[in-house]
């Protein structure tokens, strides 16, 4: 049983390349996670993982329009739909980064166009402050994107996703330098 | 009369004439300063006040155990007075909830009603600003690369034990259930480790954006010496610059996060 | 307890072409909580819906995820199906595999991978969905129509004839709007007042219509079904209940030289006045700006003249609060002020007039009794130049849009002029002639061919006034490719149609969107052209975009039918996406109260049995909450949550993306 | 006698690291001295009292004690082994070393905690005879001493007025460390400096007695008024051992974490239904004092306090358990008279 | 080498029963027979276990089935928080984790030949259910068994089928009651609060022990009645349900004074409770 497990682990290490990860608290020596873990071999082309928080009325509809217009864009984005950018808690962004997103996009209605009249104004102010905090605590601003995409801007949505994907692909995986990343047991 | 004598005399007086049931001030314990709850006029003489008084006593006004003692008169520095105004603007304190023994910079302003605090601040302490050293420190850090900043904070946050002394010491952190204590869903890991510590420290600072009155009690409270004021002041400066408001001067102020202006900055939104 | 069913639609080839539906179904079947996963060619078809219904019953599903097109397309369809099978409709979510995946990606492997993620996100979400029940709000079956032009009149009459009460609010002393000022209407040349005034009278006498003339909307609270509208009844200084409209007062009024708004400044009126003889209500008001009694405190001529004692100089504005269930905005338009056009005289010359002024000149009830006489000297102009697209279709003037009706009324003006001044010359500078409409093209042709209007394709670059009073119009005939100069006696500018002054403030009060030009935004340009983003607020007429009379009337009737549709049920069902406060953990910091765009969060005092306040908290007014969730994101202790988009739901979605 | 010059302590650390030890020592970084893993270049400071206690290396603030692989609705518990590298804690204060005995007792009270025990077994504690102390130190009031060796495998004595140190192994583990040090330790002679004097502030036995009879006392409300309800004291304490178990999960895997927790926080004992058996800060502060000076004495025969003074040093509200104990002792004496 | 104390064993949900709103009972089967043997070697009525779902955590409830039935264990719980919600989401056939049994037990061997009175309220019947079944499975060894069980409403009564079975037995006296206003039209039991009904039922305290479990308010008002009826504090038992994390006496949160509920309890006599340092009771 144990032997089998060992063999399986050994094989996976051989297949994926060997790397030792030290938990970031290891520095203080409080806990040494010295176990060797498998790390997925980096694929030839890095496919960034982008989490997008969008409002239902503008950007989600804009993405719909990109679809009905058959505009092709990179398949790297995963949309989480909220009623309004006003609903987007900074915790969402942190959680996405914690879970290993390479970039996060927040997008909603243009100023003045909010379905709820002012949710996007609230959001805008929140982001202005929160992004400073993220930036100051070491999250690269090339990982956080904010945009206004209206229901009519299918092309803008497609372009945006393509641009973000290209930018983030160029910037490389965020895994190593992401300060919010969960590194407990990976 | 020396400032401290005047303070002691006022404390004794408000207790003697029943305007307050307890005076919350400082006492000396060797080099340490600890809060002192004076309930009888004769003990007012034990009150001290000096630069070593780092705690923001406004924090006690919302403690149920302290509230049970009756109306309090609280010894407050200008920063602590700003906390009182913040608490008023957030409906946590009203008109006659407390009296203030207002200790200014180099002078003592006597016993104030809560309503008198904001006018005093506006008149005398409108220009309260973070120390130049702190601002330089922030600038220095801001000039580094994201990786360097991440490394700096990783080292600092690694020390965090999640004792929440920062939260406990802050008059603005008055939630009875902090976000970190909400477990359905558990947004912020309670483990004193990488991601949990990052999320906790970042969200703590964010929740004080536009609300931090710069008293420094959180940083003074942190047993691990994490430079929390770097974060608080960074956001305070940002809010002041972008939204032209400073916490703790206007009891009628709308929350910075919770209000908006059509002209708010948005050059970061593409 | 979670028993989720996943239903994947191929949408014919639309999804299946790029997404391996079978693979997604297989992956879905393995997701935690999923007890049933199938794919089918057309899930929205009857058999497809049957599959869902059957599985809900047979597999005792507690949640359903349909992976298909955009939820904007078929979410109502599938939710209805779920409800029919006995599952709360809000326990169904859709993964957008078509618009957000198959239609926008080519790589089959990657699209399939994404589709699996999209399904999983919704499976995780739906596990945390709770049964929600549409909110039922009683409807106040009274409508308010704002604006008493032809659109407002039509809407009011249609609603009133449908048996519902209507409050018609009109800013000026009389209803009728611009249409009352027109001479004749294209393309039939009906007399405008002849067809309009019976309608106006019908409004005045309709038992279901309350007319509030000389009144304006002051503020709005509430929401669809239950608006509380405060209307300012402006001080009239005349007690209309006593006034018979005899006219003794205005006959005696010493202030007689006030330019008449109705006559576009070409005629004069008194300080106590009714806008025009056929006004409804046919009662005067005192113009407080000009009345000597009101400005200087002496005169009183009208009071002396009035045998009924209806004059009341102490009259005050009155605020009236009215409860209505729906609102039709029909605030109409203004003409753009062409004084911005320096090259056309910048408004300095009396003989460069706008379309309404020409209408008044041509109108039998106008200041010239229907004779075309130019304003400066009253002479009959021998050459009239009409310039179209004045402001419209002109980016420099900030109006990119076409004002739509000018081509037609200019043709009409030319025709009317030629009918009255047979030997006169009518020259029309135009960019394009837009005569789409029943009988419109024929009408324009008639102006050109039968009546000899000279159409010149080209822009007028400049007008200047010669000492002899002639207006020298310099332009170009772009078809002939040569410059052109016309010596004109009168120039009529077809000014752009712009939204009525103050319409933006009104939009903000009602929560209606408007475009950069200030025209009100419809909820959907194609499918919901008379609704707005504010539920229960509908649009009629030129407030939404430039319109001619038949279009305005059609839209008014459409809006009326929407109102009647809304009123056909005693209660209103709303999506139950609303915020809720956890009163145990709320500390009443009031940030949410400050932030709520709808003022839907209120202070609430929790009391013990003896009535002592034990705690103050925020509480959401379910009727007012529209479900944006701004309060949720602002609450530091996460003590508010939004049904349908709860923290748990969003958290699960994010976490499963790791 | 094994002797090392004071400025060669890093050499000792290097030698031990070279021998495969994870070396923990009081390291100065900027203004503070902390017990951390020594790395080349780190400055060992034996004079200042470290901010944190040696407990951190035996009972870390967060630790994975369970792990499952998740697969849809199914899962499989995995074996989790303690992370227990061979460690030497150099120059631990006697109050930290003696705290190990209490932790030993707690983590082996009927049920034996393999995570703690494995690390305990892999850890050699070389304590330091204190030649410095501050006003918060009160080890002598709770049965300790600046030169006590309870819980230690070896002891470092400052000698020759601070110029050198004598390392004296006390156990086999201690001897192994001395051996592993090799040439870093020289055989020689040195004169140990006198330990610092720490005054006795109260009689711990008397405090324990008084506590047994004063569960209900106005004192609790009085002394707890300033308490802000945080964990600064508990997390600095070398004996505090309360913990929480929390799960975290991704789609593929879940871990169960053992995180430090503290009786000072209101939610520590709060039931899901809202009821809280320790409803106010007075009850919580009482629990802290009672636990250390009464319950542990009754159940495990040991005080839960070693007099390190960290709680008082770090308390943001300037509270001090020593002060409370002294008040209790004085009140008792006054009552007796 | 010692074992990881926190390593749970695997159980599979064999049956799910809904008892009352948000209250359900699991029948759990041991995935590994060796685990089963180890469990029943230790298990006595009154003990508790930690039931868990990876990713959510562990929650403490008593084992609600008796050691006389060794094919499975049962537990009944109310969905209140993160863990109980995750547990409630488990379906038949799916696994959960389990640690236990922990804690002390009811000294039922010393009750042989005695009369036994059970008084339970609401969701607190499960701790007594294991005792009831244990005694019923060994019916001959005990004398009169009286069960008084009440809940707020009829819907809140748990183990409805078992109540019916017990009520049908001639060797058990079952009295069920609901709070006034909580009855349904076809309700055949008593209407009234448990302490009041206890007073009316008035079981004899001669040669008897009483087991009381329920919400604090019910216990508070039942105790004087029991005292009046002559049940002595050392013959009156209850179980405590303090917040626990480890179940091992290590984590330091369940103690009432120097008593650790997880290892010294959860079963206490009223006598023991009264000697505990607490302001809570």
C-alpha cells in the first residue's frame, strides 16, 4: 500500500519536475513545510486564468453581444455575474487571487448608465482606494483590470479580453509573486 | 496650573458634580501607560498624561462592560477626538453619550461636550497630518517594485499571530462580529499564515479607509511590531487627495466608501 | 441535501459545434451534488423542457443548472418550466455556454474546458440558492402622465378610456403642447387645431382624467405600483373654481406687450392671460413676473374687472402628494436655440426665424391671421429661404442625430408659403431629404413638382443682412457643383429638436436613463421601446427621440397599453432580488443607508417587550430595494446579504474557479 | 567545561546547522529580538527578552493536522505526519523552557498529541541563565528562577562578564548537541556570571487558594475593565495552548488546520445558537487567570504561568497578570489580618 | 509511534430521516469493520463523537443509538452553521468523517432494578434516545420506564415514528407534550410546558433515577419539580453541550471551571453540576 503510494508519487514527481516549496511562514521557522510536492510542468504557452466580475446589465450583456456578433476572443476568462458593480466586494478580488487567478477584471456600466443609477459610482470609488492598497501591498497592477463595457460594446468586450489575456500572458504566471495566494498545501 | 493638574481637577469635578460616572484616563505603570477608570473624585489624582499614552481611549466608550459604569468622560488627544467625531458620524455616539477631557497639543482644552469636539478640531487641529517620516517611508516603499513590496509585507505579515490587538485597540473597529469571524462563508482564513494574514491585514486597512483618524493605536498595540500605519496612512492620504475628505472632523460626514461624486477619479478604468 | 440536475443544450449546432457537450455532461455528472446530467439538442423546446420537468420530479432535484444560451434569452422559459414541475423557479440557474463560450471561441478543447468551468460555477452557486418568492406589491391603479402635448393627451385618453384614473400634469397653463401651435399638418394638411382641440376638450371632460395644468413634478418617491409623486401646483392668482373664462380680466390688463410664448414671440399677450383662445382649461393665470400688482403692489385692474371675484393676488404654490402606480413621461421637445449659429445671424435678425415662428405666421389663428408677413416690417416676403438640418446632423453643434421631422415640415412650409404667396420663391437648402413615412415622399414631391419649391442640395455657409433689409444667403449647390447666393426676405431655420428644458432633472427624479443628447432611454431599443429602466415609468413622444405626430401618438398608445397591462392585475410581481440585514450582527454604522441609491434602507429600532430600544439596526424596505447589492459590498461586517447573489453563492463561484 | 566566546555564538549556530539542526535562537532584527530560525548573518542577542516564546516551535500558530483528497461527492482522508525537523532552540529563557513541562502535560493528558510530541522529541532546548530581566519578569513568583533548568536539555551560562558562555549539557539530547557543535565549543574554563535577581511579587500557592474560593468576586469586573478582548497575551504566552480547528478547501483537497485561539475573544466559547457561557470580558479574564493558577494546578499539578512577563509587556491596554496576582495576594493577606 | 489523534475514520450515510424542520437523523455505517470493532469496544451510552465534512469542519453531537445495536451508529442534528449545513447536504451512500467515541457515559449498570424517568425537550431527546433504546433492548433488567418528551410544536418533535412505537409498548410510559399553541388539530398528546406536565405526571422517585435533557429554560424549571417529587441531585443526570473543538481535553474551550466537558462529561449528575464553577447554570 505504502509502496504503491510512493511509486505513484515518485512517478508524478518525475513527470512534473521536482520542486520544493517552502511555505512563506517558513522564514520565521514557525512551521516548516518541507514536504516535496509535485508542481505542474509549465505548458509551452502559458494560459492565464482570468476571473471577471461583471454587472448583469452592461458588461454581461456586452459579452452577450460579443457572442451574438460572433466576435472571437481568448477563452481564458471566467465570468462571475453580479447584478451591479456596486455588489462587488473587494473580498471577491482577494479571494480570486487567493485561489490563483493570474488576473482579475472588474467591469460594469459606464458612469451615468448604471441600471441602479449609482452602483457603479460607488464601485468606482471603492476600487480607486482598494487598488492602491493592493498595489502597495505587492499586487502588481498589471494583474488588476477595471473597465466600463456597455451592453452595446460587444467589440470592446472581446478586445478587452484579448488585450488582458495577451498582457497577462506576457507578464507570466502570477503564482510565484502573488502575495494573496494560498500556499498552504499546494 | 500645569496641564495635568487641570485635567485632574476637571476629572474630579465632573465626577463630583455627577456629570460623569467614570473618567477614562491614563495611569502610569512603570514605563507603561494603562487605562484608568476613575469613578470617585478622590482617585483623579492618579491620572497621568504624557507622550507615552499611545492608547486611544475612545475605544472604551463602546465596550458594554464600561457602558455599565454610566456616562463616561474620556481623556482624548486630538486624534482620539477625531475618533469621537467619526463615531458620531457613524451613529455610534450621540450628543450626551460622553464628555471629553480634551488634551490638545501643548495645551488643555478642558471639559467638552461631544458637540464641541468637531468645532475645536476644525479650529485648532485642522492640519493634523501624519509624521513626515511615515510619509517618507510610504514613498520609499511605493517606489519599489511590486515584488519588493510583496516581499516587505510578506515578512511583516508573517509575524502576525492574528491576535487582533490592532482591531481591539481601534475605536473604528467596533463591529460586534468582525468579517473575519464570519464563517458562512469564511472569506478570510483564520489561520495565522500566508493568505489569511495577507487578507486580514489588507481588509483591516481597507475597512478603515477614509475612517482612520491617525491615532496609531493599532500599530502601538501590535505585539509583533507590524507597521500598520503605513497602510492606514497610505489610504488616508489617498482619500484626502482623491475625495477631499479627512476622517473625524465632521459629525455629519457621509462615509467615504458609501458616497460618491460624479467627478471621482477613474483614470484607472479603461 | 443538494440534488442538482444539469441540463446541457446543444442549441442545434450552435453550442455543439465548438463545445463537446457529451464531455461537459460527463464532467457535470461527477461534480459534487450533481445527481443527474443530460444533454439534448434543443433544451428550450417542448421535449427539452419536459426532460427538465420530469427529472425535477423523478430525481427530486433541489437545484437545476441549464447550460445553454444567455440567461437573458431563456432564463424565464426554464424558470417557468421548473416552477411547473414544482421547483421554486429561483433554484434554477443558467450557464451561458453559447454567447459566452461556443460563439466566441474556436478551439474545441479550450471551449469545452471553459464550458465545464461555467457549468461548475453555476452548480456551486445553485447549491446555495434559496427558495425565493416573487415580491407582490399592490398596485395603485392610477397613472400619471407628465406632459400635456399630443403624446400626453393620447396616453391619458387611452388609459382613461381603458377605465383607469389618470392624472395629467402639464407645466404650462394649457394642454395642447406644440401641436396646438401648428398651422396644418403634413402630409394631409389637416388643420392642426381642428383635429387636436376635440381631444383637448375630451381630456377636460373625461371623468377618469384629473387635469393638473400649470403644475410640475416636484419629487418622486416609491416604486412601480406605488409612486408617491409630489406635484407643485404653481400659483395662478386666479381661482379657477370661480373663473368662467369670460375674458374681462385680460381685456382690462394694462400690461399688454408681453411676447406670447404660444405665438413664438411674434404675438403679444397680457400679464393675466390664457395662452390661446382654445386653451384647456380655458382659464387665465397671472404672469407674476410682469403683473404690476404682484411686482409693484398696485393696479388691481383685473380684480376690479372680475365679477366673480376670482382674482387672488395672495395665491401661493401648492404641493400635492399623489399616489400613482405608473407614470408616462411625455415631456416633449424644444427647438434648439440657433443663436449658436453665428453664420446664420446668431439670432440677431428678426427675419431669420425658426419653424414654430413660421407655423404661427401661417396659422389662421396666428398674429398675422395666417398671412405670411415677415416679423421685421410686416411685409410679405417674396423670397423665402428654408435651411434644413440647423444643428441636427452637425457634430460641431453636438447634435449628431437627425431631427427627423424637419424635412417634412419644411416641405409643408414651402408648400403653405407657395399657396399663400403664389409668385413668391421658396428655396430649400437640404442635406438629404428624409421622407420615410406613409404619403411622405409623395408630399415632398408635390411640394417640388406641383408647388415649385426649389430644392438645393447643399449647406448654407453664411447669411448676412444687407442695408436694405435683404438677407443674403450664401451657399453651395453641391449637385450642380457651384456656389449659390440667394437674396431672401425671410429665412426659416429648421432647428434641431432637443429635449424639453428640465427633462434631465425629471429623469433623475424617476430614475430614468437618458442619452448624451438628453433624450430618455428606452429599456431596449428594439423590444422595449416604450419602457424605461425604471419599472413602471413609460415613455411617449419626442422626449425619447424626435418624432412626428403619428409616431408620438402611436408610442403614447403603446405606453398606455403598457400601463393598462400593468394595471390589469391587482398586484405586481417583482424579482425577489433584494437585500436583507442580519440584525444580530448589524452595528448600525449607517454606511448602507448613506449608500443605497433608492433610499431603501431605513433605521430601525429593536425593542424589548417593554418597548425599550435595545438596539438600532438598518432595515431594508423590500418595496424600495431594487437589488443592486451596493449595500452588501459596503457593509464591513457583512451583515447584509443579497438574495439571489448571496455571499455564499458568490464565494462558492469564486472558490470553485481555483 | 565547554566554553564559547560570546562573539562566536553564530559559529555555534552554524556548526549545529551544519550538523543538520534547525537552529532557533534569539535574533535581533531592527528594534526587536525574536526567537526565529537562525540563518547565516543573523545576529544572536541574548540580552533582550525575545518578543515571542519558544512555544512557537513546538506548537506553531497554524498547523495542518488533517488532509483529505476530494473527488466530487467522495473524499479520502490522507495521512498527515507531523512536520518535526531536528531542532535546537538556543538560549531559550528558563521561563520558556519550563513552559515545555506544562505543554508536555497538556498534550499528553490521556490523549497523546503526536504533532507536539514529535516536535518535542526532535527538539533540544538549550536554555540561557538570565543575566538580564525587566520589571515585567516574575518567574520567581511562580516557582521559577533566572537560572532554573527545568525543561531544558542543556544550559548556556554567560561568563566572564559577558565575554563568553559556558554550555552545560543536562540530558542525552543536550549532549548530542554539544557533540554536534564540534570545534565550535572549546574545552576551557570560565567563570559564570551571577544570574539576575528577580524579586518575588506574590505567593502563587496563596493565589491558587484564593481563586478556589473566589469564582464570584467583584475583582474580575474591576481588573478586566481595560481588557480590549484580543489575543496578544495568549499568543505571547509560552504555556497558552488553546486552539481552534478550521477546515479550508479547494476543489481537490481540504486541510484541517490547528490554529492558535484564545479565551480572550468573545467568540471562543459562543455557541452556534448565540448563547455564550462566558458572556463578558470579566468572565473571560477570570477564565484566563483561573486556568493558569487554579484549573491546571488542580488537574495537572502545574501552574500555567512561568512568569515570563510577555503578556504584560505586549498588552495593548497595559494589563498585567502579575499585578492581578499581587492584588489577590495582598487582598488575601489583608483578609487574614 | 503514536497515531494522529485527529485522523478521522470514514463513515457512510446509510439512511437519512428528516425529524423536524432542519433536524435530521443519519444512520452511519463504518467503512472499515476494524473501525467498527474499535468503536464498540469503547462506546457506552452518553458518549459523543465528532462528525465532519472535509472543507467544512467537525461538529460534536452525541451518539444517538445504543451499543446494543452494533451494525451502525445514528446521530441527530440541527442545521445551524457551516458544519451542520455541510453534513445535512450529505446523501445516502456518501461519506462523512467521524472521530470518537469521547467522553463519559451514563452509569446504566448501576441502575439495574430501578425505575427510570426521562425528561427531554426539543432537540435534546437524542442524547437520551441512546439510553432509552439501550434500556429497552435490555428491558428485563430495569423496572418502570417513564418518558416525558415535549417540544414547542408538533412539528418540532423528533423521532416521531419511535415515539409512536414507544407509546404502543406496554412496558413504557410515554407522555408527549407540546407548548400551548404548538398543537395540531389531531394532536393526541398533552398541551403544556414540560415542567408543568412533569408536575402533573408526577412519577415516583422511589428507587428511581431521572435523566433530564433540554433547553436551559426547561431544565431550570424542571429541576424544582424533580426536587419536589423527591429526585435527589445525585440521582438526576443531564448532559452538557459546550462548544468543543478537539474532544480530547486539549483545546481548552469546553471547560466549566476545572471540569472539562469533553473528558469529564458530557454526562453529569445535578450534584456535580451544582459544584461546578459557573455562572451559566
